[in-house]
C-alpha cells in the first residue's frame, strides 16, 4: 500500500464515518431523552434513501403506505388512551398531530408522483415523508412502556427493527437503489482526486453537528431536552413534559438520519434492510461515546468508518466481522474505565 | 399436590413422550424434534436471561459454533458425530468463557448490546470463511449413529433429542436448587447484596454464561445432524431474538417455560406458514417476520411473565420438601469478650468536594453492642459502606480481627466474618424465606456447580437448611419459611435480612436501621434478640434513629455529625454531652 492509496482509503473512511456520525448523534439524542436504544434508527436513513430513489424515477415511494399505516395505528392508540381517561376534548388535537400532520407530506408525494420534481424538492419531500415515522413508532410502541427498564426498551427496539424490515420489504420490495449524485464536481487537491460528493457529506456532517450544538446550548427547547436527559422526574417538576421532549428528540434525530440517508444514497446501493448494519455501525461509535457524549460519539463513528475502509482494502470479506468485533475491546475499555460507578439496577 | 404425585405426573409426561412416535404422524414428530432442539437453546437462555438477568440476543451464535464444528469435522475431516459433539461442546465453552470474561463486567444494556455485536460478527464469519462453505453452508452431514445404528429418520433421532432435553432440564433444576444455583437466582438486581454475602457475582455470571452456551451447543449439534445441513441463516441475531420470544412466551423465569415457549412458537410458526399464503400470496415470508415481531412487542408491553407462571396459578402447588433434620454447620469460635474486634483509624471518604466521613476513629469490642448515631447526613451509612468494603477509603485504616481489611473486596470482608443488613432492604422478592436465609450460608458451605448439578451436595445442603431454619426460628419467621420474601411486610423483611446475616455465622453483625418500620412490640422482640446474640458473644454495630431503642440496648455509642466523630461513651455520658444536644436540638442559645 502506498501513500496515495492510504489517502484515498482515509478519505473514503472519513466520508462513511461522517454518515455514521449523523446517525450516531441521533441515537445518543434519542437514548438520552427517552432511554430507548433505538435499534431501528438506521432503517429511517435507509427509508429516506429508498424514498428519494423512488421519487427520482417518478414512482410513488412505499413510505407513503408505511406512514399511512403507522399514522392510523398511532391515532387509534392515542384515541383509546384518551377514551380511557375520558379526555375527549383532547381528541381533535390528537387527530391533528397523529393523523393530519404526518399525512400532509404523504399526500403531497401521492399527488406529485409521476411529475418531475427538482432535486432539492425531491430531497425535502423525502425528508418530510420520513420524519413522522420515528415519532409515530414512539407513540405506538414505546410510550405505553415509557417507565420500563432500559433493557426491556432495548428488547422492544430490537423486535421493532425486525417488524420494520418486514414492512420495508413489503412497501419497498427487494430491489436495491442508488440515486443520482448530488454533485458532479471533482476537485484536484495536491494530485489527489477528491469528488464533490465526499466533500458534501463532510460539510453536511459538520454543519449539522454545529447546528445541534447551537440548539442545545442556546435554545430553551434544547435545554429542556438536556434537562429531560439528566433527570426525567426533575424535568417534570419544572414543567417539562417528557412525552413532548421525547417527540422532539425523535423528530430531530430522524432529520439527522434522513440527511445521512440522502447523503449515502448516491454512493452505496441501499436495500430495504440496509439500515440495520448502518445503524449498528453508528452504534459502535455511540458506544465508544458511552451513549452519552456527543463529541466522543462523533469521533468513534469516524473511527468506525476508517476501520471499515481500511479493512475492506485488506480483508474485504471480513469487514463486518472486524467492525463488530471491535465493539468488544471497546466495551471492555469502557467497562474498566467505569468500574465502580455502576448504579444499582432495579429489581424487576 | 405431594412430591410423590408431582413425580408421578412427570413420569406420565415422559411416558407420553416415549409412546408419541406410535401415535403421531411423522410430520408431528419432526415438529417435536424442532421443539426439542429449540427448547435446549431456550433453556440456556432462561437460565442466563430470565433467572440470571443477563439478556442475550446472541445465543444463536453458540448454537452455530457447535453446529459448524460438528459439520466440518464429520463432512470435511471424516470424524464421527460423537467426536463432533465433544469438539463442539469444548469449542463453544471456550468461546463463551472468553466472550464472557470480556463482556460480563458490563452493566445491563451494554452487555446486551455486546451480544448483538458478537452475534452479528459470528454470523458474518460463518458467511465468509471459505472452509465453512461461505453462505452456501455445509451439506451432506452424516446422521448420528448409536452402536452402528444410524439415527437418520426423524422418529429415531426424536428419542435422542428429547433424552438430551429432559436430562438437561432435570440437571438445570438441580442446579437452581443448590448453593451456587441460589447465587445465580440472586444475581438479578445489583451486586452489593450478593457481594455482602461473600458471593463473587462475576464468577457466578461467567459460569452461568458458559452453561447457557453449552446448552446451545447441544442444540446446535443435534440440529446439524438432524437437518444434515448447516448455513449461516439459522444462527443469525434474528434467530437469537426468536429464542428470546420463545423464552418470553413460556415464561422467562421458569425452566419448563423453555419447552412451553418453544412448543407454542414452533406450532404458531407452522400454522402461520399454512395460512399466510392464503391471505397474501407471494408475501408470506415478510408477513411472518412482521407477525412475530408484533406479537413479541405486544407480549413485552402487556404480558411479560409468560404462560407457565400464569398456568401455575391455576394448578395445585407442589408441596415443598420439608427440611431434613441434620447436624449443624461448623460454628466459628467468637473472640474473647472485651478484645477489640474492629478498629477504625482515621477513616476518610470524600465525594468530590464533600467530605462524607472525616478522619473518624473508633473501636468495636468483642461481645458488645456499639450504637452509631447522628443526625441525617452525618455520614453513618457511608461509614457502614467503608467498613464493609462497599466503598473504598480515601484515607485511614480499618482492621478486623487483627487483619487490615482497608483494601479488601467486599466479599472478602464478608468472608472474614462481617455480616450486614441494608437500610433499604435488599431481598430477592421471588425467593422463599428459606432460600433467602440459605443464601446467607454461602460463605460457610463449599459445594460447587458440579456437586449441585449432580446432587452430590445433599448432606451439606441438609445441614445448611437446618441452620437456615434455626435462624428463621430465631427471628420468628420459621412458620412462613416457604412464602416469598416479597410478600412480607417491611418490618418482617428487615428481620429476614437479620436472619440471612446470622446464617453467615459472623463475628461482627452490622445493622443499618433495623428498627425502622417495626411496631413497638416487634421492636421489643428485636431488642431481646440482639441481647441474646450479645450474650452468645456476637459483636454488633448498630446504626439507628430510634433513640429509645438504641439507648436501652447499646453498651457504648459513637456520635457522628457532618462526617466527623463528635464523641463516644456510654448512653448516659453521650446523652449529657452538650455537643450532642446541640447537634440534635440546635444551639441552646
């Protein structure tokens, strides 16, 4: 291996790392606010890519059906919960949030199908289409057991991933897709060919990390999210509703996942179940950050990208084996550095 | 239902299994074979996750390691399947021991995440190693032969599968009803309690993890030689979660739940495969996944206990075996009355900027009751945790029976002869009173996992039971020995903790607010008990808020305030000390 190949591999690794960064940050965000380790998170990214590809070819994305099914289910769950508490006056609001709002982008896409849309419009539509999925799943699946242990929530999340991959196959079919590149620009940096897509991925990753930082530091809503993450009961005492901060966390995180989906779609072929591995690799990064630290998570995600890129050069068949095996020494290191601080687990 | 009736029912069940091939169609027997093979792996998962509290998504990987080991050895190297069994079991045990040693120190969800990681890594390994046939797998695996007779039909391997399963079930039940098995059952819900009884939770976890992997290995070996073909797919994480679903359906915390769960899910899977194509031709594969995942989520949301615990409510309860009359366990020789037994010198503990215990020194003498009192936040419980090793000292020295215990682990201190109770009661709610107190004898008894599984521990177990009953008698709970600890009112739970501590035969008994939640008659009983223990030569260190209780009972008192020692002496001296009055009542302006 010479310097040039190493540089290309490094660039490749950083680019895919940047994508894992976005997903990893979303995972940490959701975990911090809701204590849910949202295993199906990568699926959100994959569904965005699939929707975008479908819009590009003038088709009607399967996401429309998926969102419709979830919206109806969530509305039913919410309506039953309201009826049990005899809180019928809140029904219109529930209908607006769980049925009407999620279905607006779905309806727009439904009617726009067949017409040619500009690229920015396609991207915005795909993002808007995918955004409601995670909050709707939260309402249907996680909110009824919001106070359960992290372990139980994790088990539910794993089961949810398999449900989603089944639904994904149903709504998107088994074909893989790859979208048109977002940019054709190619740069020559000191003799190295750098394509614009990679720079775009990097730039987007950096910009959204920055925005997230500003949001947490300087907005009251961001602070409310951090407060919920630190202590749910305490947050409630000062008037923050954990359910609504949860929804905001899911929306924000979905936006990050959606953007990573848009960025990865032109460089990798995406299938209905590609999200699982995407999400799990981001996870390795998140665990390096112990599921709490945003900057360390970002660093960890870039490391995963680099590892993957270099192993695919030397040992491409064992790429996945190595990435997931990496988790074990990382966990070991984590467990040593956290020795003695483990809180007493509640008995169930 | 008596024990005899229970054994008759079990024997009838086994008899039914024996005659099943004569009564059922070959297809039903094939289904029973799958149920048996799944149930073996699920049995391990029940031990590991349901009982031991370590949730694993990766059990399918262990099934796969054994299946691939035997497949490769028999097909590519021409060895006998029995050699494949030995290698499969040893290899799986080794891999599990290494993985466990690395990951089992992790808390709750991190451990479970790591099981996803190695589960996936193993799956991709199977799929990429050329020697293992990559994603095509290994086919034409020979059948198992017994005495030259090949078990190639599903009716013949049926007996082998179910014999393995029933033997595993009985051995697992033996294990849970033994010294180490009780430690496994106590793992759930934090390590401070188990450590305080002299149990090494990491060791118990590791062995449980390996046992679960070995059960998976048996399942994998049988699977490889029954289906005569292995490929990566049946060992993926998605199958790992199917095992979890089975355990959950049957009942995570019950061994028989493994068989019930495996049966229900296998039959359901079979019938779904029948009617799904009718509903949606061409899409049955993904519908099956969706149906199972949704079912799993609903179960997790609404019915976490599973079928077996639910059914047990309607079935007659099997009478517990009465403890046998047996000789006593060895007792320690208590040190001579008046000798210093515990000496704390300059103990200091900081939490960040807060000094919770600041240069505190005192002594406990053999055969006395020493009261440790002080207002809220004085540092009494921190002092307690420093002595028992639950927290490390920043400075100072603690000696017990002449040995320095300042740097020792909690369980070593417990084994040296310090037993404690907790301010917030730490009991396992689903263990009986007898089992709870038996846990206390852990440090005094020696039977290991093998002895427990093979029932070689009965003589020692009988003596431990006799001891436990004696301690229950002492605290007045003997008539409720077979009730569940969680059903006791709080006051009695505190007494139960005292019985558990006494069962460890300590030289020093440390009680953290034992009278809290007791009615006045119960307090009087407790005081009598402590006085009787003192008369026997036991030393007691008591943290308590109830001043009447403390002052009437103790020989001497140490008063702490804001982390420092205020004074010490007999109750009369302490009561008249102006500093104590100021600390408790505020300044006498």
